[in-house]
C-alpha cells in the first residue's frame, strides 16, 4: 500500500500550530497541532474529549457551519483535524480556529452533548485542561496567517 500523505510529514520537526494538511477536490483538511509530536506531553483523554465537543459545537454553529465537514481528534492525541469545504478561505479557517479556541477558553457551564444519552463516554471530560490548552493555542496562533500554514521541512 502507498504511504498516506500525513505519514510523510516529519513529525520530529513539527511544532504546535495550524497547517494545511491536504486538499481533496473541494475538501480541505487542516492540522491543528496542539502538542509537539513525540514530545512526551499529550492531550489527556478528558481534555481531548472536551475540546472535541466544544470545538465541534462552535464550528458547526459558526457562520461557515454549512461548510464544516468534520472536527475531530488525532489518534496520537497531539491535536485535531478541521475539515471544511474549499469555500472557506485559509484566512477564514484560521479565524474559525481562533474563535473556537476563544470559545473554549472562556467556556462555563454544561459541556454540550455531555449527557449520558448524548455521548458514548459522557463521564470523561476535563474542562479545566481544555481551557488551559485553548489559551496556550491562542498564544501560538495569535499572529498566524496563511503563510504559516505550510509544514516546515
């Protein structure tokens, strides 16, 4: 089998940030890298789960909600994939991620979709850790722009 594109990125050189992972027709995948790969510090399961619920909720209620295909965690627990239609510009995708992180960093109350009937692992959430990671990523992406979306070699 051919090696998939994401496995060709040198993860030892990858830093926290947001990257354009791939374009497949009218579908664009962004790599929102919240932890340095192979750095020994990974998103905790509860933290990852909470970010997933809040990030997906925000993105699917944003003004580009009809173009959001998927928001979900990476199995390596270092970040998330944001998949959108190509009608969403790179700059708008960056703004959506920043806005989502702002939402997460200030979130109070009941996590959307966290009731037993709504979620397959409703008891495993960590809002405090999710908020801390969101604040950290806001500082990383503060001045991020379209020129920063390329993976560095």
